[in-house]
């Protein structure tokens, strides 16, 4: 019965690849969000430096 519960290696390898792809995509999404936030903060800081009296 234990043999029937095991998944074939090829199936498990494709599952692993799919999970790795999802993790990689998620990582890139979070990195792009962080870089967008950093860009906005830099733009705000540069505006403050350009117009210190305002």
C-alpha cells in the first residue's frame, strides 16, 4: 500500500519546479514593490532638498 501512496519521481520533480517558479515570481513581485517605494521616497527627498523653504 505504501507504494501506491508515493508519487512518481518525475511528478514530484515537476511539482518542485513549479513551486520554485512561484516562489521566484513572488520574490520578484515583492522586490519590484520595494524598489517602487524607494523611488517614491527618493523623489520626495529630492523635492524637499530642492525647495527647502516650502
